[in-house]
């Protein structure tokens, strides 16, 4: 088997994670406190892994972040994608492997194991050193999880809990709205209460850790093709932890874990149709817990000179 790797990026999904990955990206007054003119910041990551020969696999992942800071205002944009496809050789249906077979009895089956997209635009208005208000617009896609498109928005309040020379923590509370167009079945509108806590620390010179936990719970009743959800029954939890180490002034290596739990996942889709089990009512649900683990190279643009504060 031949293997080709471009960039340093490995993605190992139990199933793809979608819908706005939780990241340490909420507003901080230090981001704009000393900004007198317009200041831009941006970074990008990406890579591809594919194999050929006896097995064929393709995995692509990419992401970007950009922000504009001025006065007491900050505008941030970030997005990313993960795509994975595998092709394996199998016997055609009805062929007995114990008997001699023809070449035509061997077929290649291709399966898309990950197809996720997400994007987010967020505006923060800082009220005091430790307090801010924010609004955000989000969009995502996660086909293996049964979601063809998800669009929505968020609004809320953010507060810095503490900050030292080597660590800081923040918390957010607010409202979240999501409109989900499912791969199969009627669309779903979800109004949710949202809470998030995040922590960031310097582990050593040039090495940082950041993590976050986000919880959303529905405020409206949902009529679903799997199981209906009363108030508070469609709870979702998003987790993220990452360690980054600088390799140069503009380049860093990051290892990260992301997990997403959905108490009312979308219907499981096989062959373009929801799975209906004999003797059970409603469609079978997709997996309620998805994960992504990856190692990636991150390049930062508009990096300040080392001698500039």
C-alpha cells in the first residue's frame, strides 16, 4: 500500500463533529484595550492524508481564523472543514467466498465517513475590563450525523473570571437559535439556553493549553422523527482541549481533542433513507457522541515582531 502525506495533519473521527466547534475564542478586554488603530490577526491550518493500492482513503481538513480589533470592538471570523472518504474491495452480494470467483465478483465500495463544514462570525462590544456583550451568526453541515445544513445565531454576556500572568478563565451565558435541515425528515428549529466556560494557560515558554466546555439545552418542544423532546431534553455538550507549541515566530504545532454529545441526535441515514427497525416506533438515531482528534500545523499571519509589545 502506498501512502502519501501532505502537511502534518491526522484526523481520527469516531464520527465527524460539526456545528461550531467550541474554541477559546470568546471576547477578552485585553484584545482591544490597547488598540488605538485597526489591528488585524489571522491564522490558517490544513492538510491532507491519502493512501492508494489495496485500500484507498482520502482525508482533508482545513481551518482559518481572522479578527479585526479597534477601540472597544472586535469582529472575528473562523471556519473549517473535515472530509474523509474510504474505498475498499469487497465481494458482490450473493457470492460465496469459499468457491472460486470471477474478477467481476470483486467490487469497490466507497464510503464517506466524514463531511463537515462550519463557519462563524462574531462581534464583541466590551463594556468594562471584565464584561462584554456579543452576537454571532453560525452555519454548519454534518452529513454522516444526519444534518444537511444548520444555520443560527447566538447572543449573550461574557465575563472574565480571573487572569494571572500564566492563566485565565472566562464564562458566557446567553441564547442560541438553530435551524436544522436534516438529510431526511422535516426541519427542526431549536431555541436554547447556552452556557460556556473556558480556560487557557501557559505550560512553558511557547507552549499553551486551552480548553472549553459548552452546554445548550432546548427551551421549546421538538417534534422529531426519532423521539420527541420536551423542555430540557435536547441537551447538547461540546468539549475541546488543545495543546499548542511554537515551532517558529509564525508556525505552531497543535494537538487537539473535540467531542460533541447530543441527547436527541438526527435520524441515522443509510442508503439515503432513515433506518426503521422492526417492532420499534420512530427512526433509529445516529450516534449521540462524536469525536475528532488531530495533530495540525498552524501558520499565523500579521504576526507582531518579537520586540514589539
